[in-house]
């Protein structure tokens, strides 16, 4: 079998200084890019949450008057779009960027500049799709954008134009990151780290990247068809021209259901890091966890039409997609039992991160059970387009992805910033989130079963929905309070949190063998890996924690502080890359300029269609020239300089 030659590895550069705005704009350091993803995606998470709270306030009682139908549609569309594409996916990207090189023993990702480009495209794409809401011009046809509702006949304004353009820009970011991380994981693992020694998070990240590069082309095709219908007068979705509007639904959901696992699998990976750490046990059934993740990714492409049981596909298609939906519950259930088995008999420590992980196990189980119900076409026909479905997917995505992401932030905050988050505030955050989440979404099951349809902006009294909507809205206010506590804890800890040691939790994977925060070059010496939990193995060997054999895990700085408190010892500062003779790639602003140019060029198309054709053409041409110039300098500037 042919072998793959190892790609060159690079440490991120700090240019002349690691401070100042310019150093962040030009950085290619995967850890700094992760921090930028973290701040940006948390902002969009709170923005999407604010949209949801306004929606819930409108529905707190019958005949709400806070919003009219048009603004409600814009808020509802942007809430779904923001949470999926601008919050949860990029929050997962925080950990892809930060953890993958550290967990596999690399100094950076395979393509540092492409990594920076991915972030800037995400940022500018998010601005393009979000800014119109401040002018009451936001997308207004639902985050799913069903055609022909989104065609010019039914949506003649600019609202959908921004949605189409913005999602295509965000797709560029996701695809660039997907190819980058696949190359990194396959080609840049440390000596001795074979595939079955990789941490589960890295495994789930690898599966997720394949889902991204295989699923996003489907929605890209759907969006290009819609863009051509809107901008150039084609009729891909026009019923009068003989087109089939179900084409959009098939293309969208071929992307849309793998997208669920794009959001959930990274969360599963984070939980699979948290639970072993705070159970002081290796993950139960590691091989089965790996294979179940791969199987989820594979089967995820065979269930899309369970979103379409109501469109009249016929009994054969309904049966096939019903069976696939029920089948995919098996590898998901395997993970639940393996997490429980990992905790069974372990030395459990109920830190904030552990509480969020356990919260995922419980809440995602509820969402999974209601998902199995939707695998039955007769049951699904009763639940389709009701609030029962809203409850289901929020238990999957909020009770699943968001709980794990917060657990991951509490776990890896010390490695990112060198300080610990406050555990007391963290537990307040968890319990308010856990209670508030259940108060918000569990009553929606009952409202949906009583017939409350989704996407309505007001409802009449006397239908039995009032109490459930009141409870849901109170729960959403509790989530706001919990988020405010988290934000306070986050910034307070950044400034004055307890100093963290290299391994404050007593974890076992490779990233905990280097100082906190991680140095610019990650590893002074590329480690040799001999097991799945190399740090635990070294600690339990005959050598003391301060007597690591040279070269065993590289030049590591490790003390055994297994409690969530800071050490009173001050660890020596790691040497600089220059002192160690490590070659660094040059920082560059070109990825940011290329990303900005793509966003500006896309806006030129909107101007071309809706405002002034001449101005739009000139705008697009100038922006396209900027794209080519920036990419030319990006490709011709030397990647690295020797010290």
C-alpha cells in the first residue's frame, strides 16, 4: 500500500509582536484563529439568541402585538440561519482549529494561510447575511428557503438575495476548512500516532470534514439555481415553466440532514474528551465509538427525505427513508451507552465541563427518542410543521451541540488563555441553562401535539396553547440570564482567573503535555506517541512527573494537578521559537483581503439586480480584480523566513 509523504509542518508566526490589532488581522497561527472564531461565533450566538427571545416574547400570550408578520418572518429566518451557519458550526470550528494540531502532535495545520482565509470569509459572509436586518431587509422566507417561495414571483425584494449570497460565501469558508483539516489529520500526525490512537475528538472532526465537503456541494447547487432564477431570469424552480419545486427540497435536505451531524459529531467528540478526563478512566469501547461515528456519517446521507414524508413520495420511498432513519439511531445509541459505561465505576468529578457533558447525554437522548418517532411516516404526518418538531430539533442541537460546546469551553479555556474559569459561576451557568432549556423546549412537545403550527407569528386564545407558550417564554428569559453569567465569567476569567498549569484537570491526551497557554510553536520537539492517553501513561510509569525521558513526549512541561484549582507554583515560561530554532511562516494580510473582496464582489451582484446595473457591474469587476491580486500576492509571497 502506498504511503503518503509527510507534509512540512510550520509553527505560527507572531511577526514582530503578538499584540495589537494588526497582529490579529495578519495571523496564521491556528490557536489565534481559533480565538477569533470563538469571539465571533459567541457574538453571533448571542445575536441569534436575542432574535429568539424577541420571537418568544411575541408568542408569550395570544394575539401578540410586539411584531408584525414581516418582521417576525425576518427574525425567524435569521434566528435559524444565524444559529446554524454563524454560531454552532463556527463554535465547532473553534475546537477544530485549536485542538486538532495539538491532539495529533503537529505545529500547525497543513495550510496556515488557507486557515486564516476560512475565518475571514466566515466573518465577512456573516456580516453580509446579518447586516440587512438592521434595515428591515433581512431574509424572510425561513432558514430552509423553500422554493418557489424564494423565487422573484413571491419574494421580489432584496431580502432573499442577501440570504443566497451570504450562504454561498459561508460555504466557501466551510469547504476551505474541510480540505485543510482532512489534509492535516491524514498527513501531519506525530510519529506513532496511528488512526486508532487519535483522540476521539479528532476522529469526529475528521468524519465531520468529509460530511462538509460532500454535503455542501448539494446546497451550493441549489443556491446557484436559485441565484440564476433571481438574477438572470432562469426558471429552475418556476412551476409555470414545468419545473418541480421538490427539486429544492431534495437538494436542500440532502445537505440539511448531514448538516445535523456536522453540528452534532464535534459535540460528541468533545463529550468523549470530557467524560474520560473527569471519570479518570479511558473511554469505554474506543473502537466502537470510532466505527459508530463513521457509520453515523455514512448513514446521514440516506435519511434526508424523512423531512419530506408529507410531499407524497409514495410508500416505497417512505419505507426506505423510514428504515434508514430508524437504523441511524443504533450507532447514536451506542455512543450514549459507551459514555454511561465510561462513567460507571469511575472517580467522577462534577466540574462545570463534566456537568455540561452529562447534560448532553440526557438531553440528546430525549431529542433522539423524539427523532425516532419521526422515522414513522404516519406519526411524522401528525407532527410535521408543528411545534413538536421545533422541540425535537432544539433538544438535538441545543441540548446536544450547545451543551457540549460550553463544556468544551470550560475544559479548554485554560489551554487557550492560561487561566481557569470560575467554577461557582460555571455551575450557576449550567443549572440555569439546563433548567431553562427544558422549560423553553419541553412544553413545545405538548403545544405541537395540540396542533400549534410552527412559523406563526400570532395565535388566537382558547386552543390550549397559552400555558405552554408562557412557560416556554419564561424559560427563554432564564437562558438569557445564564448566558449573561457565562459572559461575565468568561471576561472576568480572561483578566483575573486563577493561573492554570499545563494539566489542571489531570487529562491524558497530548495537548495537556505542553504549557498553558500553548506556546506559538505548540511542541518544542515533535512527540513520539505510543498509546491513546500518552500523558496518563507517562504519569503512571516509573518516571516521576518531573523526570520525563527526553524525547518521550517532546520537551513537555507537566505537573500532576488533577483538581480544578490553580497551582501555587509558577511554571517557567516556554522558550521562544527563535531560541529553539523553529522556522515560522510569515504572517500576511492577503487572506483577509481576498475574503473581503469575495464579499464585496457578491454584494455587487445584489446592486446589479436591485439598484443600479452599471454601479453593480463596476463594483463586481473592481472586487474581482482585488480577489486575483490578493491571491497572486498570497501565492507568491514566501511562506517562511529562517531566523
